[in-house]
C-alpha cells in the first residue's frame, strides 16, 4: 500500500515505523529536515521536506497514485487543508486526519466529500481519555481494550506472588473457575513473549493478557492477582484537554480533583465542570499534595503535556502515599524506563492513537486494531466473510486453521453471543474473530486469512 504520512512527530514517527516493517511504501512529509533525516536513517522510507498542505509537496511525495494520506501534524488546519488538496487534485481514496480542537468535532456534517473531505477523524485526546478511564474502572489492570462493541475485553495484568494461579499450569484456570470461560492470549516474561499452552506455568511478575466476556473480567483478574478495591478518590495533575475530558467522564462516579498551574485555565475548569474540585497550583508542590491528603488518594493521574513534570509529580505522589500513580509520557524512551517502578502505569499517547489508524490500514474487514506493549504485539478484531470455498477460516474449526507463528485466536463473537475460543469452535460467516499477534512480521499473513477469495463474488 502506498501511504503518505504528514508530520514526523511522535504519532507520525511511530506509525511510519509500524507500517514500514510491513512492506508498505511509506513517504513522510515534515518541515523539520533534522527529524526527517533521523527517521530516514532508521527506517526504510522516503522523506520529503516541506509543508504537507502544498500541492507541489504532495505531488513530490507521490500523491498522484497514493492509496492513503494520513495527516497527523500538530496543526488541525494543516491536516484539513492537506486532505482537501489530496481529494481535489489527486483524488486520494482514503484520507485520515488528526483533529484536536473539539470546536471542529462538535459541529456535525463538517467532514465529508462535499465540504472537508476527511474519511476518518483521529482525536488523540479522546483516545487517551478512553484509555485512562478504562484503567480507572479496572483497578490492577495494565491495559484494558474493548472488542465487539464492549461485549469482550482484553485485559493485561501482572501476576502477583501468592495469586491463586501463580505456579500452576494454565489448564487449571478452568478447574478454578468452572462457571467462567476465559482464554489467556499471551504471556510476557521479562519482556519475552510466550505463546500460552495448557501446560504453561504462570510465574510471579508475568504480564498476562487474557480475553473474557466483559462481565467476567473481575472474576478472572482475581485468579491472577489480589483483587484491588474499586477506586473512589482520583487526583488529576493537569487540566488541559485530556485532564478536562477525563474529569468530565468520571466525575459522576468518583470523587475527582484537578490541580492546574494556569490560573485562567483553573477558573475555566471550575466553571465548566459540575462536581470536580479544581485547585490552582503545581502538582509537584509537596505542601499542596499533603494539604490535599495525598495518602488517601486511590489513583493519581499526571496528564500534563510535560513528560518530566508528569514523572516527577507521580513519583512524589507515590512517595507521599498515593495508592496508585499513572503518568502520561510522550517520549517512548521514557516509557519502559519508568513503568513498574514507582510509577505503576506509563501511558504513551502515540500508542493509544496508533491502533485507530492501523484499523484503517489493515487489509480485510478489520474492525479494531490495538497496539500492545509499545508496538511489540497487536490485538485484532476481524470479521469472517464468505463460505468454506472462498474463505480460509469460514466453516473450519479453530484447531484446523493454519494460523501464522505467534498468533492465537482468543474469542469469537456471533451476534450477542461470546464464544471463548477452543480448538473445536467453528467459525461462521460474519463472526467477529479476536486474534492476538505476538510476532508483527506475520501481520500480512493474518490479514490474508480474512480476505475473501474471488469465488465468493
């Protein structure tokens, strides 16, 4: 696929790395020549220096025969104009744009071919807000992902010493929980992936990814670690777009406070949020945190746009007694460095956003794609089409499907019914199949499984 990416920031660079490794023809446009040079040295891609909204620059990047334009610069206006130019002059089939400003998003009917021709809108702030909200709703989880309109969830937890299943083979999971069906999709041990089998033994500190019907998630979590009490008190550092959206989303269920450094912004938040208490000050102010009884806070969320401020305020909050802390970290080099130490969860905005983009890049009928473990693995929700002659999966039992190495099927959703995958589970046409891919180089093979042969037509 020939793809042009506008913007070599965190999202653009991460997306280029993801797609270049899958044999796509990638060109990245940016005004920063130094950043492009670094990217070109690291990846097998083309780079073009210039403004991505200029017709001459787009033509130089190959817009005449590009399959897709992904505009993820820091400017909403540049992204919109680039999509307009790509549609008007080059008739680019698929146009994806990152739009941050909610004022553009709240106005219905703005984005279609007769006005601003954008096929898919990406809002990083909304993606991160949803991500953090799910983590707050599932205490103890490292990652929580929705599939099939929320009927199934994939949850990552760290197995704790003393958990009921630690030291046991996976096949005992069913004996422990006869009324709950679940599937362990993958295990990461010391950052090394392990494909789970019935005789795989779970060890303390393993990062375990499991799939289950949404209503069974807490029961399964209790088998892998001590079940944590639900959070009540949430303290948010940073009242920017993400902090405001998160407070708005959870203030009716939790006791929420926001610390905001900017006085004018703090005043705005206090007038626009209904039940959230807004504090003017710095989240790195020890006295302020002690005054606000940080030792009674269930979860501290550092969501400013400054990585260092988020890391330092989270470490301070943890040392002063906050039960759990999470920090928003843009620099991917910091994420692995800090997570699991004093900071319980490090959130990468680019990884939270990339899944939405990958959904539209993947071939076959792909409904959801989630990037896992900083891009090391992927969870995919694909729809099976066709019949036993035209499809490689329809009409077959899971045990009969020739899955690529490192790929497991975790669940099948048929209408309202959730079927946790077993070897004798039969795939039918229109089933939603949820797969876990540990080895990214086999993504194309997974896509081919769900592409319908010509006999279907």
